[in-house]
């Protein structure tokens, strides 16, 4: 759904079924006496329609409770879009419609590599610097790394393209190339791309906001609410003219509410977006926030990269339906990569392309794809969806060859590509592309497109700018967002103010009540020096602030929301109130506690100078953050610069002692000018009593006054008073006449560095993505790995299949569970803005050994929350209810007796896969197990998960390390390495994985249950075949309410009969039971459907009574019969402690891991070394 639907409506009115709204049946014969009455009734009807046209049918001012009201349960997205189209088409001030599509051929994308990647350590850093310098002058070996080879395709306006392929096949690169996101990549010179007559350079330069690439990873400002996040997105693309006679604010709010209603997140409007570390909306809801934000860009050509990751099947299908809606009614073209596409979602697309290790093996209509591969000699198994069948072509273990085609069916990616190149389907595609080129010759529509775009932009925006709103409006908008962030997360600001208050008290106490004599000279200078440094260097933390928000800023810049410099200006302004309050508190305390010059003018001058210094240093540090690409890179110049500025301020090393070759450091040092101004303000026109005359002592008391002198610099013989001006002149070469000159210089520094900061922020570049290259420790790369994995993204050669390893390994070595974990009346309540909110509502259930239970529900139903509560991972809110093991309450040892595979793959980036597994095994397995046995078990886990090929690979970061699939395997392996005794929790283990890898993960789950392990697993978008592999189901409705808990039955018949018996429509034979049940329980706009309260039906059902009886039986088990009780009396006592490993073991393993981490972080260590060496060098000068 696009924000500004006015851009392409009129050319697509053919999709609007308006004819059905205006047809009326007219009787062929009618008595004369009824004609008058008929005309009267018709007139009244037309009058009502005319009235509602300005009310109910007004897209921006709908009547409350109607189908056009996004806050109404009867809201209809299609009706709203049609109403909006009619509204805009009737508005003469609306921008002319425009649309985009793309055709490409001979598309080749590649990068340049230097061979295999090795992990860098401290000793490698100098060598790498030399290699980098050699590379700058043209030396060093580089080889071409192919990513996409000879791709062809077309996506015209109003069409949807589905991109299928396993992770690493090139899907992301194809979408990025279409969207112009080719940083770090190189497009072949013969590649051809035609955007309906507009060239690629013009798209990237002037129409970036009209071509969207939505990445797989959710990236938001965690402390903003969902409403604030989407309000910002809506306002950032607000057009110049708002139709319908409403204000811009009203239109932006309506667009936000409509998007939230379409994607089912209206209830989260006041909830934080959250992140992996900040509690907010659920993962599925956060994904829908990302979708809504991207949709609000109003892009004409949209590329969605695995956007359905983390969504349940219902919401995934709803997303595809929304794309279909905007394609039909608005003419938007979209390309979507989906790893696990439901059949009903697949049927919504127009075209599909299949990728296999960087090769294109099919491109065509969706109804032709299945037949094409069947003609090649492959067969589609029963109940396998078409997208799963197409994806299975990329897996030798999964695809099935029809009888008689064993010798002719293609096997390798190259063979598949060759068959496609010679196919009649490809010839037809080339003819279609040729026709597209003839209809849209280059540059034909450029001026027309520019005219439409210009009519949409603010008047004071440049015509060639990709942005819609003016620069000033961008600054205002980012200022509003920054203020909302400050209000939402004031903790850091308040903590900083408290810390500065404490430091002011400490410094003020150290220099408390300085005397007005010459003995205070050095202390006054020292206090001013320390106060100046504290004010200046407090801005160092802003480097981390810049990097914390950079991913969001880069994303919004790609969306053409605002200039990066606009955000930089807003961020700088938002910090001014904090800097002002901090300056007043800090300087007020130390100034008067230390008894500096008690004069209003000099106090305010002290504050002014300190404030200007803070602002200047803030600009400098922010500039350094913008010109570097990582925090490690930024901290090196920040540390060295801070040291240089401190030494060459003029206090620790007076200017007379600075050598000539280094004197320039003082000239460009803003702190030096500030220090001179503050010293002049403190000592000018002041006479200080001498605290000690020389010579003095017995025998010197009778000396004449002119034979004695005060023992400080600047004293005059015979005088008992010391002139302050003379002291600073002779000690530091400072003069009061330079005081205001220095203020002017500080202002010059401020404006100069502010401009430099804005320029640097505007041109800041993200770190280069190396395309998920595996990184190994030196000497640990598997033989022939580099040869077999030459391509950057297409590293799927010989992809490991867990199923084969699991099935061929009869002995798992896993600990067979004997206890039953059960819970009853489990509730979880939290407070949001002072109001109680129940996330789990009296949930009952159990997990028995050797059984796998699927935990399902729509996004936001509380699945992850339930796992967190069961695993005792929640740190806030109120939990009520009971959790037991064989009738005994869980204790502090419960956490290390279970395995919890979180949805987020959180690992230490510098460790290898094997080291991460060993760390988990050594610290979490029983202390009674020998170390050698624990390490041997790690090798077994590696073998079971088929991670041998990358067992010595470094985990790294996304883009330079393990890919999504490998990270998920590692996350599961870390928990299995702990050898959990009771059960294993898995939170969406198949999220982000393709269908064949998801199937392999389910094979692993079956292996766990076969060994006697109990498994509770949340899962999204399961196919019918995958869903059937679970034994039981716990189904939750929104609000954490149980809808069903029990066996699935053969072909899910037990589940289906339950719903059909209680009023649900029968499940079609070819339907996926998982999608069917989620659709049944999902909140509906249909008033009739809302009357079915599935939660209450469950509470009244005989199945619920059976669950209660079983829980009562489990709770009444005698303690002597429980395995947990036996373990308490006779078992391993260490298993019932909070920590299994001893403190010495913990200390040793953590110390070793920390040592490895720093040894493998050369940038951090060498920055410290450089700082120390430079300190020594500067001390010599």
C-alpha cells in the first residue's frame, strides 16, 4: 500500500470495479402510476449518495464506524483505496499519475576479492596496513567473484514478481541491483536495465524514493512508539498538495492509521517499537511496522527481501494481498523474495523467477513454472506447494526425478541454467523484453516523469532532488522525532546530568574556597584546566550516539525521507538543552565552591567560554564519527585527538616550552584559545597578596623590602602584592587583550566544524558489505574450501542437510528426559503507561519426554512471551500461576536444566563456531562429566548439525561471517551442547530459513524427541507437511488466551474436527491446516465471525476438562515417584545449583574467551597502543 496513491491512479482506474457500483436494474415494463413514485425514490437515493460522498466516502474524513474509518472494525482497505482514488482524480491540484516498471537482460553482478578471508589478529594489523598501501598503488592480487550471471526479466507496472531461491542463491543481490543498492558490488558493463524509458542513473540520482529496497533485518529507533515511527514516515513523503480540503497533519495521520489498520497493528500505536535489547512490540509486529514504514514511501517499484520473516502465515498472506491490492488499483510494480511462500500467497503473483547458486533457472508466469520443471523430468509430491516444489529444484536431496528421466534431468546449477537458456520460455521472455524496449525507448518518458515528480515536491525543493519535502521541513521533522526520543528515553540524559553533578562536587571539593593570595595561582589554573577539559571531552560519547542511530538514518536516506545532514542538524540541536543545563550545573558548582572571581560578568564569561568549547568539540567528535565507518575506526582518531588537545592546551606544557615544529598544534587547538580567555578573565586587573616572600626565615626579617620578592612568577621586588596580568603574561604568554579575540576564534571554529560536520554527515557511507563471506582462523580453512566457495553470495554449493546426518546417526548421545514439565493458570501482566496489560491469560499445558509441541498463534499472541515466562527469563511484570516438574515447583536450577534457542542469534563475533559450542558445554554441563567427554560431545553436536564445513569459521557479523542459516544452526547447537536434562525451548527456529532448511530443522527436532527429549517450539508459516511433523499443538489467540491444546492427530484430523465441531467452516482438502486454523482464530472485520469466542469455547470444551484432569494428576504425583525428587536425593547435586560449573572453571573459561576476543580485535588494541606511543612522543616535545 503506497502513501501517495495520487501518483498513479487514473491510468489504473480500469482495475476499480466501479461499474458494479453504478449499475441499476430498470424494469422493462412498469405501470404509469408507479413511474412517479419510482423517480421520487431514485432521487432520494441519489441525494443520500451525494451526501455520503463528502462524508462516509471521503477517504480523509470518513464517518466514524464506516468501512472507510481505519479505527473501525469494519474497515475495508479496498474500499478505502477506491475512495481515495476517486478523491484524488477529482482534485485538479493533484500531481499527474506516474508509474514504474523494469526490464533487464544480460545482467551480471560481481565483486572483487583477494581470495579467502582470514581472521585478523594483533600481529596481522601492520601487515594489513602494508597490503592496503600496496593495493592503493595498484598492487595485490584481486580476482573477480561472480554473484549473478546472465539474468533476464521484466516486471511491468501493476505486476508482482516472486523471487525464489535458498539463502545464498543471489535473491538479495538481484533485488538490490534492481533498486540501485549496489554499494560494494559491480554491475557488468553489458548489463541492460530499462525503467519504462528512464535510465538507471536518473533513477538513483533523482527518483531514489520511487524505487524501494526493504531489507530483511528490522531497523528502528527502539524507544519511539509505533505511531510515532509511522507518523514520521508519513510526514516525510507528504506531497505538496493535499486533496480533500484537509490539513497536511490530518492527511498524514490518516495515512498512518490506514497503514496500521491494513497490517493489523492499530492496537500498538502507543507501544514502543523495541529491539533485541529494548522491550516493545513482538517480533512479528515489529516486522509489520517495517512493512508499513516502507509502504508509506509511496515507491512505484518495490523490492522486498524476505519481508515475511517472522510473520505467521496469515499475516504473510495479508502482506501479499496488500501488494496485489496496490498493484491492481495503483499500478505499483513489486519484486518479492520469500523463502517459505504459502500456496495462497504464491497465487497472488504474476511472475516467478527461480535462482540456483547465482544462476537463473526460470523466469515466467506463475502458472507455467511447475509445468516447466515437470517437463524437465521432476515430479511434485502430494501436498507439496508449488513454491516449495520450485525451491526444491535447488536441493539435490529434496528434488525428485520422474521415472525415465534419470539420465536426462539436470543436476548441477550450470545444467539447469543451460536448459533454461535453450528453452522456448526464455525465447518468449526475450521477445517480451524487446517489445517492452520498443514501447519504452530510453529517455522518452523522463521529462514527463520529472513533471509529475515536481508537482509532488515542495516548492522550495530542488527539482532534481529525490526528496519530497523541503530541507527546512526535513530538519523540523527530525527535530520532532529527536524530541520524542528524548522524552521516551531520558534515562541516559538524566544519568549524565547526575554524573556531571557528582564530578562538579568532587572538583569543587578538591579546590574548595581557594584563597585570594598567590598560593592559589597554580590551583586556579589547574581548576580552570580540568573544568575546561571536562566540558570539552564530555562530548566524546556523542560518537556512540551517532553510530547508534546511523543504521536508521542510512535506511531513511535510501527511502528518500530526508538528507542525512538534516538529521545531523536536528541531532545537534536536540542536544543543546542538555548541554546548556549540564554547563550551568557543572560550572555553577565548581565556580562558586572553588571561590573563583566573584563577579557576575566574569562568571557568565566563564560559562560562555565553556559552552562554546563544548559545542566546538561536539562538532569535531561528530565529524570524526561521520568520516569513519565503524566505532573502532572512530575511537582511534578520537583518542589521539583528545590527547593532543589536552597536551597542547597550554597548562601542562606552556607555550614557551613547545618546540617550534609542534607549535602549530597549539595554534589549531580550540582548547588553547578557551584556556587563555578563561585565565585572562580570572586574573585580569586583580592584585593578589603574596603568600610567601623570599628570602625569609631567621636573619632575613630585617632586610629592606626591595631586597625581598614574592616567590611566584610575575612578582616585583619589594611588592607584597602580585599582579594577575603580569603572572599570566610571564607564565603562559597570555594577554587580556586576546580574550574576546579568542571568543571570536572559538566562534569561527564552531561554524567551521559545524559546516564540516554537516558535509561529512551528508556523505557518510555505510561499511562495505562483503556478501556473507566466511572468515576462518589462519590454518583452519577446510581443504578446497576457497575453490568450492569462490562466489560471494552464492555459497550454497554442497549445502549441508541435517536430515541426512540425523537419519544416518542412530546414536544421538543426548540426555533422555524422564520428567514432565507442566504449568497451570499461567498469567503475565505488565504496566504500560500506568495501565495494566495482560499478555498471558490462564495458559495451561505440559511438555512430555519424547514429544514435540508446536506453539502457534498470530503475531503478537504471546508465543515468545510464554517461552520467556516458562524459561524464567522475564525481568519485569507480574507472573502468576504454577510451573512444576513432576508435581514439584521449579527452583533456581531450572534455567540450566533446559535449553532455550532464542529467536535472535546472539553470539560473540570473534569466536569460532567450535569455540562457542565448547564454551557452552564446559560451563553448562554437569561438573561430574570429565572435560574430555564434554569436548567430545561438542564434536558430536557439530556432526549432528552438519557444521563440519564451517566449524572453525569465525561467527562474525552479518555480511562478514556466518549467514542466516549457519547462525541459526549455531544457536541451536549452543543449547544442545549444554545437554539439557528436561526439555528444549525453540523460539521460531525456522524464521528466515528456506523450506528445505526448515524441513531439516524439523528433522533435528524429531531426532531430539526420538532420543527422549521434550521440545516446545514456536513456529511461523509451516507448510502442511512440516506442520504434521509435530505431535501436539498449543494455539494462542491475541492476548495470550488459549484456543487449543492437544494432539494434532493423523493429517491434523483431531485438530480440524475440534474446530469444525465448534462452528468453524470445514477445512478444504487442499488447504494447509496451519493456515486454516490461524485464519479461523484471527480477529475479523466480519461481525458474524466476531461472535465466535474461541477462547471461551475452549474453556467450555471437554478437551479443556481433560487437560485439567491431567494437570491434576501430574500435580498429585508423590514426590518419591518423580524423577526430579530422586535426583534431589541421590543425583548430581551440582545440577540443583544456580551455576553448574565451579567459580574457578567459570573464571578460567571466561578469562580465556576474553583474551581471545581482545587478541582478535586488532583495531581496538592498536588504537590503545597508538595512544600510548603518541603520549610518550608528545611528552618528549
